[in-house]
């Protein structure tokens, strides 16, 4: 099972960016998926989750209304659209397969991608 995150970069505050997570080894329609992020010197934190099948979505309060998680099952890819970006969104963003349990906890995910850097300048 592999996950490859991409699409990170440098953007000004107020701008937008979309990061992608291409997967292989599993059919993502059978799994919930999540995005987490880790800022320098901080612990990794939950960002967004999308459930399998119906695709219910859940967000951290800090990104609600600005970020949108989505999936393309045909391409086995998950996306995170980030709008109205703020400097505090600067972090490495990780995607992961959900295995069960509380969706905002790291231990509920079993396979992780390598991360993609998002930097928001003020």
C-alpha cells in the first residue's frame, strides 16, 4: 500500500492551493481517508476526514469553511482544496488510510504518505 502526496508549495495569505494524494494497493472507495498536518515544532494534527462510500466529511475547527476534502474513486486519489490560506496553515500535509476508531486520532489510520510541504507567507 502506498500513498503519494503532492501539490504543496508556497502561496500568499488569502490564496488557494490543492494538494493531492494518489494511492495504490487499496481501493479507496472501501476506506475512509484523512488529512493531517504537522507544523515545525508541533505535533501532527487532524485536518479533515472523508468517509467511505457516501463520503461524509469532517473538519478541524481551524479549517472548517476554508478547506474541502474530496475523493476521485476512479483515480484512487484524495484531494484537499485549501482556500483563504493563513500563515498558521504552514505545515507538512499528510494523507492516510482510515482503519477504524475515532476519525481525528492518528492511531485510527494505518498507512501514511510521505507528506507535502505547504508554506503560506504573510
